[in-house]
C-alpha cells in the first residue's frame, strides 16, 4: 500500500515537470517556427535565472542585516596591500559594423555589442564567439577580423 501511494505521489509531482526538448516539441507542434520556439525557451531560462539571482540577493541582504543586528562581522577587515607591478592592460578591439558598436577584449574574454555585455558562447584556437540577443560577433584570431551576424545572417565584417 505504501509503495503504491509513493508511486502515485511521485507521478503527480513529475506530471508538472517538462524538459526543454518536450517544451520545444510542443511549441513546434503548434505550428510555431523552431527559431521562435528556441528564443522563447531562452527567454524562459533567462527569467528563471533572473528570479533565482533576485532571490539570492534578497537572502544575502537578510543575512547581512541579521549579522549586523547580532554584531557579527560579515567580512574580515581589509588588510593594507602593496602593489609591486602594474597590471598589463588587455588589448581591446573596437569596430562599428552597420551602425552596431562592437568591443571585444579577447585576453579577458569580454565582449560588448551595443555597449551591453555579450556572453562568450564559444571559444577555440581559431575564434571567440560572443552573443547578445539576435546579434553574434565572431573574432577570428589569426585573421584579426570581426564578423557580425544578426539572426545567423552576416551583417558585415571589420578588421580588428
């Protein structure tokens, strides 16, 4: 009896869960294009991550306030440090392609498209790929070339 009850409870709990693949298949079955379904899924995941980050920040603020009330130090006191050498600045590549500003710092793996941080989505010995929304910027190491794509279509290239 207990085994049947636990099986029913697990089945009920898992009924609401769905995988990315099943949501994509369901979306495509409704006649929506694969690209639109993919973007919808990406937006869904971004919303989930944003909600989790917001909750983590709220929890940290509560913990900080509680520690301050109890007189417990949250962080260790800062120590005086001495700088012995200058930090080398990374090389920043800038380009403007079809009115879109692109800024890439390959040494520190940071990219900006339209002054907004772009995610490093792929890197290999030949290139680094940065993506922000519908834009993708590819920096080719050997050719020192930046290629900008919008929705997978080449918008233009620039020497970087």
